[in-house]
């Protein structure tokens, strides 16, 4: 901590304590009711101004967390060191805000905050006028989003000076700098759309022929453990993909909760495992994981063309000596592309991907034997019991989940319903690193939160399927 930041933190802590002592529940109930009309309006303006200044600090913090969690930093990134998938998850766990709120703050920071390059240079903000207005508490996250989402969508088709002029005028209108009342965020969004229509008049026109010429999909080369997929889809193909992703990304609450009983008590699915956090992944990350599940389903489909007479199964090879090592590595399809050993352990439970293990001499000693895979009957039983991914706060339905051996098969774990649980692709893939622990105790799945999230957390039974929820609800009603 530098000498300049210590007073800031101390001042904010004192302010938080003073507000906590002042804003008691009784005061919040009684004070506004006793105010005059003029006083309540002044209070609303003052509190909103304070909120915008807090928003500016929130955006700055989100930007720094995001900057320190960039993928280019590898395992040294802040989110990875704390067991989180990305900056958004870290903010969710740390502040307990909704994942959408964390993503909004990060998105705002990327356009109004400066960033540090890997060489240590300071990179300017993409929207400098908005940066100044946000720092002064004149605009909040809503206005930032209203301007940047609209102008950002046309920036590659307009001259830089035009975008800067539009930004400056929109900010002036938003803060009331032109002898007119300040604009609300919705009004600013409408004005931004007018600017976009003027600067890019042909942007929204359908150009099917141009679209057909520009369509394409590119699967790049692996770099730093990631392979970039880029491309442009024509509208109907994009819509079809979106529908498939929506089928996966939908919370599908009807699969995980009970239908409320008229005039009866309600049942919170995650009540027995504490305050379950929302899905910490960004939408793009969830779409990636949905695509992973779709590819696995497509590989197993009878309609998929075969390769050499067999379904297109991905092969992951690994040496036996590497398999159980924390630092072991395997290879994808015999290439030089490497994956950690926990990935090889993960694919042992999955379809569409097969694991091949060889000894130090090169002899094949295992090739995804059927005994490692739960039978159809076992899968139905586990599905009826778990109802979906067992990690609290994750609502991926059963149809999109994978089956996990709690005690690994290689360590003597049996392929039995008492040793299997349902996990979504993301939680299954990251179980070795995300801090969550899973166990089956007397036939019932239990989970334990990461220690940094709940230091004194103990094993808690999972929510389970609608059947188990109903049984618990009946017991609660009978004992009430």
C-alpha cells in the first residue's frame, strides 16, 4: 500500500462507519416521512450524487481487478491465485453483488479507466470525456453504458474525431452543461442512437449479398492454452446457434424448484447450503461452456458423420506417471497441444472424449474402459436424485450435466450411484482448482464452499431434485 492510498482507504472506512451509525433502520423509516417536499427532493439529489461518486470508485476497483486478472498474465493473474475463473467471479464472491452487476462495472471500466500494458505503459481511456464526468460523480454506470454501447458499436465504421465529438456532446447533455436540464440515462441512450444514425446511416440496412461474401469461421492456432475462434455468421445461422445456446443457458427453474402451493409456504432451493452465489461466469464464458456441451452431444449423435468408421471422438493421451500428478500434462490427439492432468481426469467421465493412458515404455494400459462410465440406469437414478449441477447457485439442468466420480476410479472409486454426482461442464472441468469440494455422505451429495469464501464452512447437503425438495418441505410443514 502506498502512502497516498492509505488515507483514502482510512477515510472511506470512517465514512462507512459514520453512515452506518447514522442510517439506522428507525431513521430510514421515519426521517423521509417527516420531510417537506423540498427536503425529500434535496435528499434524493444528494444521495444520488454520493452514489455516483461511489460508482466511480467501484468502476476503478473493478477495472484494476480486471486488469490484474487478464488472461495474458497466466497463473499469476489475481483471479487465478484466489481460485476464481475470472475477474467477474472474484468481484461476485468478494462483494456479493449479482454477476450482471460485476460485469457492468467491468465493462464500464474498460471504456472509462486507464489500463496498464504488459510493458508497464499507461494506456489512455477509450472515452476520455466520460472518464472525467465519471470521476467527478456527474454520471453513473447507466449513463456510461448508454453512451459507450451505442457509440462503440459504430466506432470501427466512423472516424475517431466523429466519435469523440458525439461523446463530448452526449456527456454535456447528460450532465446539463449546455444550459439545459441534465438528461436521464434512457434519454441519453436515445440521443446516442440519433448520433449513431447520423454518423453511420447505412449501418442498419440489410445487405444480404455483402453478408454472404463476408461470412466465415476461423479456428486459430493454440496460444497460451487458448485457441481463438473468430468469425461472422449470417443472421439465420447466428439465430440457430443462439437458440441452442439459450436452451443451455436458460436457468430452467422448473427443473430445479417446486411449483408453489397456493396459499402455502414457499421453499427456497438453496436455503440448505447458505447464501448460494449466482453463476460467476460472464455470458461469453457460459456460451463457451454451452458450446462445449453442444460439441460433445454432436459427437455422440448418430447423425454425425463418422471418421474412419467411428464417431469423431477426441483422444486425450497421458502417461500413467503424469495422470495423478498435480503438475502432470497430457496431449490432445497426439499433438503438441498440452492439457493439465486434471483435464485428462475430467474427460474420463465425459462422452465424446476418450482418454488413453500409457506406461513409461509406451505400452497402452488403458483406453477409456466402459466400466468407468455410468450406465444408463445409474444416470437416470443420479438425475432423479440431483436434478442438475450440485454446486450451489448453479442452475444448469440435468440434461446438460456430466457425471462425476467423487472418488476417482483410478483410486478405487466405484462406478455406483453412491459415488456419482451431476456437475455442469464448467464445474466438472474446474473442480480440482475452484475450491469447491464434493462428497456423497450416506447416499446424499454434500458440498463445501471454498475456504476463502466460508472459512468455517462445513459439509452441507445439496438442494437435490424436485422430489427431494418436496420431501424436505413436507417434513418442515409437519414439524411446524
